[in-house]
């Protein structure tokens, strides 16, 4: 009998095997899925109670045959086939890097990441998790940073819903026995995000811990990373984030160990999911130029450096933590909504992507950034609007105008995408602007975007200007050659110009 599964969904090959001893340590299992001359090795995993699973995501339609391999006779040599049918109409496949600095789904549809952070949402009471999913349905985010492990940190000290590992005889977590109940729940929530069109940026390690997860041995860490790959890689919406603030763990997990984690993923994730790692100290970025890193993931409040990071690493840049909108006492968690929106616009106009987080004090410490729940701030609506604005014209991805060291781009931000050009003024409030707008004669739609009030109005063109022949940054009015636009502006901050060539 042949099973049918849609392309980019997954097929679970479920086998019965030994439950005695510790199958997590003692039993190995993999299967090779083949189609024509192509073969894909897929590792299996133990799911408790003598149940073993090999989870496979077909990326091409047609019949795939499989055969298992194991030193355990009950699991070895099992064969069969699965047929991949067409993907659902609204399913575009996993996200991949596209055009060096940007992203797209596997079918070529452009993907612009607009993410948020709920580190420990899957460890909260089920009613709160349901409320988080309901909030996400309306919020407009298409990526969520989320940790496998619970967190012990200010505003986040409650006991988790499940222990990630089973309890040993001493009452402590046994790091050689993953809890099937905990992982089933985690992957169920990843699946709900997938069905909502939200990428799950899965954080493997972090330093904020009282259960001992941060202090597992190197061998336990390696097995855990391989186990995650076997369980989760077939979810098309999974991204791998090796750590939140990896550099705060370097005393127990030296740099060569982080490199090894990347390599284990490459060995055990047959689909090559996106892989990154997140710094704590803004002075200590990981070397994202290493070949196993798909994109730059950082935290840094100085978002005007975005184009520099693109130049440094030659990869897509996601600043997942340019600080959070909120009012809690740590400085990283109390910027205004308007400031966070400003940092998003600056980041995108400099060719990168940014991440949202919300940290408003709550009497029960139900803060979005940690536990999910409800959004109380004002940034998310404006970020949803920014996403809608950019997706209207998305073609190749935004390319910055000029160098960050050049005038005026050291202060304002500009970018092009195909025939569309944006200039974002941020904290600046000119009454007239011409730099960076098209230099060729033509017919253009020029609009002024109010990024806070979420409005678009037709721009008033004043006259033609040209750059001054000798004085950099100045212009000469009424010039004929290389005529450019001069646009009248209302003289208030947080405005942008959008210029589209007609026809």
C-alpha cells in the first residue's frame, strides 16, 4: 500500500521496536528515501513506549520508495513507498535564501520576515498558549522566535508545562532521556504556526536556566541537537537558531562546540533548513561568514549599521532584537512604540530585516516577549502596515542606496527594489527633498508615507534640481541635464517617500 502526502508536508513512518534499557542511547535508526537517481537519508528518533518514527518531507511530487537501516533487527530493512501529491494552493514550501541578501519560499514566492519573540510561550498554561495563537492570527507577524527550553529570568520564573527531559531516580531531569510528551507538545505548536503561515525560529540553547539544561555535557548537547533535527526538520516552517545569546555560555560551551552544533545539523537535517546564532554582547557577533551559517542573526540597537553588516558577511541580515517596545526596568525593554517602528523602517531601508518584541509590565508577569498572551503596544499595527507596504512591490528585495558612510545616507535611509525607490527620513524632518530620487526623465508616481499614522498621500513636486558640480551634497535649481525630483514635505519626522516608475 502506498501512502499519499502533499509536497512539503511530512510522512511519519512509524515502527515498533524495543523499549527496554534506554533506546535514546542504545538504538539507531534511519531510512533512505529514493526517487529516481536521488536519495535522501532521513534519521529516525525514539518517541517512547517502543515507538520509533522516521519523519520525511517530500520536496518533489511523485513516488518515493524507502528502506530503513538499523542495528536493531525489528527496525532494519523495512521498506515501502509514499506518493507526494501537489501542494495545497496556499503552501509555498520552506523558506530559503534568495538573491544573497533576501529570502523566498521554495516555489519562488518572496518572503519578507517580520518576526516577533515569545521565548517560552510553549511552556505556559494551555489557555495562555491558545491566547497567544489567537493574537498571532491578527498581528501580521510571519516568524516567531521560540525556545525549546523554558527560561528562568526576571518576569519569567514560573514552572514550565512540561520538563523537556524525563525525571531520573534523583528527581532531576535525566538529560539522556528526552520527554516524548514535551516534544510532542512542542512540535504540535510548531505545526499550528505552520498552518498559520508563521515560521518557527527554534532556539536550541540559552543561558537563563535553573533546571540544568545549560550545563549538559558536550555529548548530551550533541545528541540533543541531532534529536531535534530528527524530530523537527520535516516541518517546513522550522528555522534553526542555535542560541539566544550564545556568548554568555562560552565558559561551558566553547566556540568549537558551537561550530560542531552547526555541523551536526548539516549531518542530520536532510532539508538544509536556515541556520543562525544570536549574540548577547553587541561587541561579539559570531563569525557569520562561516559556510554553515545561512543568515546573520544579531541583536544591536544601532540599526544604522545594517548595511555594514551586509557588507561584512555577504548574507541576509536579521536584527532580531533591536530592543523592545515596553516599560519594564531593563533599558532593552523600555523603548517607545514609535522608536521601534523607526528602527524597523531604518533596518529595512538599509537592506536588512528586524524583529519585534513587547515588554509591558503586567501584574502577573504575562509579558509577550516571554510568555505570549496579548499585545498591549502600538508598534505591531505599524509593523503590519510596513509589511503590507513592502509586499506590494516586492521583487528582488531592498538594496540600500549609497554607503552608510556617504552623505546623506549616513543620516537618512534609502533603498530600491526593481523600479520602486524609498527614502526614509526617520528623526529628520525636511520640508524639501531631492537626493536619491530618480535622475532620469520619466513619468513617476511619488507618494509620501506617514509611517506612524499609516497613510499615503500624493507628493508635491517642486521643480527639477541637479547635484552641484563641485560642492558635494548641494544642488542647483532648474538644471536640465540629469534632472531629478524635488519633493515638498510637511516638515515632521518619521516620513518616507515612495517613488514608482509608471508603465
